[in-house]
C-alpha cells in the first residue's frame, strides 16, 4: 500500500511556551504503589490477559514512560496506547486531541510538532516527583517508536494494543504512518508480530471508528483488529457537542450519528470483519447475551476499563479473554 505523508504544508509554528505549570499538589499514593517482589517473575497461569490502560495509569501519569515501565515491571501482558499524529507527522502516545488536560501546554496535538511536545511537562499534573528509575521529566513524552523500544527490550513476550484516535485532521494518514513505523521495526503483517530474539511483540489495532479498522484490514489480520464501542449516554452527547462546538440545535443529529457509529462497530463484530470486540464494562453488564454469543463463536473480548475486582470476576465468569485496567498489578493478582 502507499504510505502517504501527513505533514502540514504550513511553516513550522514557534515553540509553545510552558504557560501552565501545574501546582505541585500532594499526589495521593495508592496502596499498591510499592512493587511486589513477585511482579517481575515468571507469570503464573492466568484466566485472562491483562492490558495496562495507557500504562499503569492508576499510579503514574497516563502515556508516560513511567506508566509504561511500571506496567511492564508489574507483569502486564500488554500495553494499551492511544495515538495521534503531530503537525510534522510523528506518532505520539496521547489520549486527548488537545494538550491541555495532561500537560502544561495548550492547543491541538495536530498543530504541535514533536519537538514542541518534547518540551512539555506531561507528568507533573499527576505526579510532581517521579521515581528516578523511570526517567527524567523530559523523557516522559512517548512516541510509538519509544514504546516499541521499551517492549522489544522487555525480555519476554508482550503485546501492544494501539488505539487509533479519530476523528483525525490527517484522516487515514494516521493509520498509514502507524503501519510505516511498525514496518520499520520489522512488523510481520501476516502474524502481526515483531520478532525480538526468542521473544516477540504482538501488535493489535483498536478504534471506535469503523473506517479506521477497515483501512487497516488491507494489512493486518482480522483477528488482530478490535472494534471499540459502548452505549451512548446523554452525557456522551454533551461532551461531543462541547468538543466540536456544535449548536445545541444539532443535538439529535449528533446523537444519531454517535449511536450509528456504535451499530456499525457492532456489525463489524457480528459479521466477523474483525476478530476482537472491545466494549466498555458498562456495555458488558447491559448486553451479557451478546457477549456470550460473541465468545461462543470465537470472538476475542477485550473489555475496558476494569479497575474493580468485582468487575473482573464478572468478566471471568462470562469467559472474557482480555481485560484492560489502570491497575494491572491489582487485576493480575485476581486473575492469576
């Protein structure tokens, strides 16, 4: 396939100022901050695979080197990451389309270069002081390449779940650039793995946008594609209206489009265009029959975001094979 360049034609923007340095408020340390001595040892048999949601993001700032390294230390079976393209076409690990919530910058990721993002503080908003073994503050912003380097050096088989965030101003150049980076690292489209000695990194792709998964289907096996969805609430519609600055008069249209997208994602699963279903935990509670039917016909279920042991137990009873959590050590202990 042709890999297109997503770089803006406009001149490079000046570096963003460090305009919003978070106050060094006390960070509440959870009980499971201290790493168990058994965490890095060989994992016992598990009833489900555990993916660290944006890394071990219950303990450390999401999508940072610290969160990823901690998840690997805790023995997570894989990392879950969200990716956007920067202005200069680099794949960065960032959840929101804007910088404001999880950094001291502001504006859109798509209008910021990688060099500018490297200058931002992406960790102090949650953890003013990070353990030194997880790198300096300047090393916390992660690209897809940075994550692959971490996983390749993990010394064990490990997985990477890449969520492609849409809508993207770059369109499907996001998917093309992600595949380009993976191919540079030796990704085998047939197996969707990157070999690293006697171990490998398994790559799966996820999105709430059905079009993103259909784009990836030209290269990736269907069993490595995961359709994400959840029931749309009135609050979800409110968030979308605020995000794109739609008039309240368009609310019925926006709600219809959002619910239509969920139906399209469900259809990808029912029609076996993708081999994985990624519903939220609330969706699972309300649609247990569908979940059981998908599992019975061989669909892999990857449910998010599961931080309560009671929710993990429900999923295990249903036969869910993969669980995404902000606290991998906590849920690993329960499923092992």
